[in-house]
């Protein structure tokens, strides 16, 4: 193998599995250390810089970081990253004074955002401090998008939502509520804006056109529309027996909301077996804790109407052939079953819909009627019109919408200054040694064997009293303190200098997880099997050093299970290994493309990756 | 030394041996040696060898004298037995223990100072008696523990860290053991586990005295320019004469050896050593020729390594003395003590 190019910023960034998996590249280990030190306000601000809504995301983030977390490979369960984020948000001090300052004198550029969801709000958060005047048009009477209209208050309290959205609006955003945009052409022609950002989401819930659908209409609801009506108080009850069709995250919110509106018997109907469910494991657990029944292998067939009213639904009973790799290779219907119901909620997906964008104004759509958007710049085929969030590439989640907002902000800033959109500021990684003295390192490197802490919940009796009682209570101080110690400090990197190594094997012998090997170089496949412990997790790269001076062999590190304990550096007589804290500077609007490094920092740089980046979770 | 203990992490893929134990189960206390000391690598090789042989930890007896090297018995197989003798006296303790119970695995760890200076006499007699043990010399050319004085293995012309030159000729434990009739004589290097681990395994399985002289650089007092026992010097002047692969009785010989190139030798317990000659004309079964070849390389300033001499299935200490097969602690008291009358009868033989 070629010696690993550690000067590429992706190299050390990838080692920090959580930060690499986070669409917004939140500096997770840094904020977990701050929480461990009781510095909750600073921890909150580290979060806010990249994810903008730490209090919200600390409750409802999709958490792509957790399946990626190294702790999940070393032990079984990942660090409770998301719950710690909430802990910092709940225990911080007032942060207003720490927020980015907005200049009184504006830069003369006016930006319009369509929709007041998290994508638009992030864009405003990034552009207001640079002197832009941002106007947000929102069709509803309150800002927040799906975070307000669809995510139920028992998961995300309104007070948290209001406070974090308020931090952005108070920068002086011109928010126009109850103002649906009905024609983009009109806005382009008469609005007087320098750039337009479309953050209107994916607002159309999919329907299920089966026999009886029309006759049963009064008791068949589209999930996201129904949740919205509940959020705005237009709907406050539901029948006793409810069937939810679909088993994604929307279905989980629908079933739990139904229980709070008077339903007694709620069944979630799934077409396939459990391993194919779209909902996150924790959302399924929370629903099942509330005694929602999940029925598998039932494919909807017809709505049954009796006496002009919905009586229930019939389903095909399915059977599947599943091969060794877990794929479905065949399916058949083995019977039919009737389930009685007073109401049915459809939660089978969302789509984009842009009836208000004229098709002759230079914005191209593809065959599925989705706008063509550049995955790096977020610009549409019409200059000056940008998309982000669910509106750009279909429904995703909050943290992706936030990152889209950040990237679109970079583009709009460059666009307004007349700079190239593709020549963007690049991510940089800086490194600083953590060695303090003999046997002393500036980070807590003991390995804590503590298992993942569980967040306490409000009792099953208590939580249904009102619709907006938050179910999760958040960690206690003791739990938070213990959980922080489970973090492996992946950002404190093992940095190797081949020139210094005398091949004494001290590091190889001491490594508690057998990650290091000094051996003859070879092709990757063969080398992986020849290491002290075979490197079977291909999603984790090998580090291969330059040839060592005495024998020409190479130092190989399998990054997979390294717990960043620093023992290799501690045992090395020549300091060929050092523990250095990496800091990933993920670019935001207004960042200088090539800032000078600070003293003692080593810099590595590379290209922006954009949306094509894939992250494989560990095995 | 390190103050941070090596954390115990039971990650799911740790390999297990026939007893269901992982390598971690064969480790010992935290090493207090200098970071980078060759002795720590030898400890790691012993851990690997014992784990791979699936020795029951409680059947391992660790014996040593005084020195950095002799401290290392604390750093492996913490579930075994151990005795840290006074300087140079490990062989007599080993002899006593072995006489009392022949069914345990005896591993002696000593230094060049401990063995070749103060303990030279004891060392020679343990070889003569063909005590059934593995004797490892962690050879660094200095007294590490007392801050780097030349030891009896220092080469003529070798420079101390402070600059003085050694003028006295060295004692070579390998040549010495060959003259004393040793049946398993090897030399290796702490930086070459691929060679060292099978040698340790073969030595543990060998019936009789097995010597491995392991070049083990003292990173603090003898790893400088001008030293003949530094990492760099050893690597430059290191020649493998015979590589020995160890294959336990229950395992198949997996690698194909072409005839003439490799010589498989079956040991008393059915395990095999496959000897591969790497230096032409070297014969590890001819004691006299081996001695000559080793001396020739020495004159050229080279370390010849590998299993330098091997002769299987000879009579060990217990066979020669005709002593009991039963460990003394299991012999019934009546049998162990002849009683007054029996003692009288015995003494009468010498009157
Ligand atoms: C039931 C449900 C639960 C979810 N739970 C989670 C979760 O727990 N965690 C998570 O990360 N994600 C969750 N999501 C997904 C997440 O809510 C979205 O991905 C995210 O809100 C997208 O943000 P956005 O800014 O792109 O759009 P949205 O949040 O959809 O905001 C778009 C805004 O634009 C407005 N708008 C639309 N058209 C116009 C127009 N023509 N004129 C003016 N205004 C307009 C809308 O009213 C809305 O306010 C959930 C989604 C649903 C449906
Ligand atoms: C009877 C006695 N004499 C002298 C000493 C001092 N002493 C301690 S260790 C040592 C030499 C150790 O050298 P070596 O066996 O090569 O071990 P190393 O430290 O080099 O591994 C000496 C002379 C002693 N402890 N006891
Ligand atoms: S920091 Fe070094 S010793 Fe610790 S697990 Fe990683 S490679 Fe091994
Ligand atoms: S401890 Fe240091 S000098 Fe020794 S092998 Fe490891 S990196 Fe090389
Ligand atoms: S003094 Fe030398 S022999 Fe002793 S521990 Fe240090 S490096 Fe090893
Ligand atoms: Mg010595």
C-alpha cells in the first residue's frame, strides 16, 4: 500500500467517526469534554456553531453520529451523544451575549427565503451577521416548519423551539407570517431580492388509493396533515381504535399522538418484517413502551365501509423469502385479514410539491418533478435561486436541512460578491500535541468501562394527562457525568513520525486492542489479514507509514478499535507516536478561504465533498 | 515506565485459545521498565507463546534473579507461580522447585549480568543436570538496573554510553551451553517475534534444558552509536541461520516445505519442530560444526540466530536421578517419611 496521506483533511476527520457521520460535522468529542468539565454554555456554543439548534436536536435529532460511534464497535452501545447535547442545552447559562453580532450597517444585499423551516432559519443565522437583509415568507402563522407542525410536543416542547428560533429571528430577520408564496415568477420580478432560497420542505403526504378510500374519507387521514392539525389545535380527538399504515418515524408520531387524543387500541400495520422498518430503533421502543402494537406482514388491501362509515381495513397476509444476506427474494400472499378501526392514519411517505414554481422561468425539474439542484452549491438551474432542506433532494431530517442551509449560505454570500460558487473555502484540520510532560496528557485518557446510561421517562400514567408532557426527562447529573466518560476522545489523534521509530515494538505490545503492527508492506487485502488482529472492518481505513529506517518495514494501524488511550505514545521511547488534538474547521459563510495557522498548529487541507459523501457505519 | 494502566477492554473479536482464554488472560502487572526496553517485547512474546500453547496459567512457574530482566516475571501470566531469587541464584531455586514437581512449566528469566557474572556457576550446573526448564537470558550487554555498567557479555571494543571502551572478552552463553552438553540452544532478538515466539514454544515443550539467549537492547544505557547491542547494530549484524517453526501435536503442518529445505523433528510429546536452514552449510544437529560456525560469525562481528543446536529426547534431571513422578506434595506422608526405623536402615548404609 502507499503510505497514508495524513495531510489530506479527510484523514483525521474520518477518525472522528461521529463528526464524520454528522452532516453538519458537529465537534462531538470537544463538547462532550466540555460537559464533563461542567462547561455547559461553552458546550452549547460548540454545538450551535455547526448545528444551530442544540436544544431541539438534543431531543429529536436523527443521530447519524450514534450508529457511527466507535464505542459501539469497541463495546456494544454507542455513546449517548444526542442525550448529552440536550444536557448541555438544558443546563447552560444565558447565551445571547455569545451569539454572532449583527452589524447595524447592512451590506445592501436582500435575500428572500421561502418557508420558515430549519433550512431557511440556518441560512438567516449565517447571513445576518454578515450584513445581509433576510426576509422569510411563511405560509403558516408560526415559524419552525415541520419541527413545529409535525414533531409532537411530547418529544419537543414548544418553549425549546421558540427560544432557539427566537435567537435567529432576533438578529433582525424580516419574518412575514401567513404569507404563502403563490408565484415564484412574481417574487423574482417584483421582489427586489438579490438571491432567493427555497426552503419550503416536502409538504405532500402520500395517499393510499384503495377500494373504499372515498367513502371512508371522513375517517382516513394523511399523517403529516393530521399531525399539523393537531399541532395547531384544529383536531383534538380521535376514535378508540386506530390503524396506522406505514412504519416510519411519521407513523411513530401518529400512533403516540393518537393515544394522547383518546385512542385505546392503536395498531401500526407494517407490510414487511421488523428488520425492514424505516423508523429508528429508539422511536419503535418508545412507541412499544406505550403499548402500541406493531403488526408485521400485513399489506393494505381495502377500506371497509359499513353504514356509510369506516369500519376497518382488510389486509393481505404476506410471507417472504429472505436470503442469507437479509434480502427479500420472494413474496406471496397467504390469506386475508380484517382489522376493525374507527380511524386510519396514512404514514407512507412525503413528496416534494412546487405548484407555485412556474415551469418556464429557467428552473429545471427532473422526470419525478424534483428540481435539479447542484449537490455542492445548492443552486438550481437558474442563477441566484437556491434550494435546501427537504425541498432540495426530498425528505431527510433536521440536521441535513441545517447543513444545506450552511452550504447555501456560503453560495449566496459568494454569489452576491460576484465570486465563483465552486471555488469554496475548504475544510481544514489542525493538530496540536496533547503531551504535557512525563506521563501527563491534556485529556482524560483512562478507559471507562461504564455501559450506556438510560434516560429516565415520565411514568406511563402521568405522561398521557396532557398532550404536551415531554416524555424524556433528560439525564441526571450523575448519569451525564458517567456518560461523558464513555467517549473515547477520537479527536485526540495518534500521529506517527516514521523517521523517529526504532522498531522496539513497545507500542505494538502495549496497545490494549491490538491495532498496531510493524510488518512488511503489501497489497491491502493481504496486509489486512496479516496484522496482529486481522482488520476485518473494511469501512475503517488502515494507516500505513513510510518505510521505517532500520528494516524498511512499515507501521500499520487499523483504526477500527483504537480507543485513543495514548498508551502507544506513552510507551514510545522516541516520541514517534504522539497524541494530538485535531480540530476540523468545517467552512461556514464568511470564513476566510485560507487563514494562517495559529502557533503550534499543523494544517492539512483538501477539497469540499458536498452531498456525495457517504458514511458507512461500523459493523 | 507508565502510570496509566493498560485498560481491560473485552472487544467482541478477541481470539480465544483452546481454554477459552484471550491473550489478556496471560498478561501480568503493569511493566515498570523504561519505555522501549527490549525486555518488554520478550514479555509480550512469552504471553503470545503461552496463550497459543493454551498452557493452564496455574501450571506456569516463573523464576528469576535480580535485574531489569529479572523483574519481568511479574509482567506475564499473573495467575502462575513465581519466585524472585537473589542475584544469580535463580537456577538453584529452579532446581529445587523442579525436583519437587516435574509436571509444571518452568520459565527462568535472567539477564546477562545475573547469568554470566554472579550466577555463572549456577547456570553451568543447571545445564549439566539437564534441568527441564526454559531458560531465557535477556541479553543487553550491560547491567541495566544499576545504570549501565558493562556486563560479561559486552563485546571487546563496545562503547559505554559515557564513552569508555570495553577491553575484556565476552562470555558467550550459547557457546558455553554447547560445551556443557545442552540439547536445545537458541539465539534470538527481542525485535523479531516471528522468530522468538516459536522458539519459546519449542523451548517450553523441549524435554530438558532449553536455552534462548535473546538480544534485548537496553534503550536507556546501551542503544547508542558504538554499542554492539543497540537496536540498529543488532539489525545490521543479525543473521538467521535456522528458523524453527513450532507445530503443536494437535495441529496439522499447514505450510508446504520442499524436501531438503526443511527438517521436521518430532518431540517427545508429539509436537514438531520444523527446522529451516537459512544459512548454507549450517547444521543445527552437529554440535561441533555448529560451534565452529557460530565462532566464525562472531569473528566477523555477526550474530548468528535461530535454533542453533537441537537434539531431541534425551534424559532430563529426573530420569538421571530416578526420582518420583508424583509431585512431592501429593506423595502420602508415610511414603515420604521413612520413619525412625527406615532412617536407621538408610544411615546404616553410610556407616
Ligand atoms: C412526523 C414527522 C416527524 C419528524 N421527526 C423528525 C425528527 O424527530 N428528527 C428529525 O431530524 N427530523 C424529523 N422529521 C423531518 C424534519 O422535520 C424535516 O426533514 C425538516 O423539518 C426539514 O426542514 P426544512 O426546513 O427543509 O422544511 P420544513 O420544516 O418542512 O419547513 C418548510 C416550511 O415552508 C413552509 N412553506 C412551504 N411552502 C411554502 C410557500 N409556498 N410559501 C410560504 N411558506 C411555505 C411550510 O409551511 C414550512 O413551515 C420529521 C418529519 C415528520 C413529517
Ligand atoms: C548480590 C548482589 N550483588 C550486586 C547487586 C547489584 N545488581 C543489581 S542488578 C545487577 C546486574 C543486573 O544486570 P542484568 O542481569 O544484565 O540485568 P539487566 O538489568 O541488564 O536486565 C547488579 C549487579 C545485587 N542486587 N545483589
Ligand atoms: S491510542 Fe495507541 S495504544 Fe491506545 S488503542 Fe489507539 S493505537 Fe492502541
Ligand atoms: S514505541 Fe516508538 S520507537 Fe518503538 S516501535 Fe513503537 S513507534 Fe517505534
Ligand atoms: S535500564 Fe535498560 S534494561 Fe533496564 S528497563 Fe531501562 S531500558 Fe530496560
Ligand atoms: Mg543486562
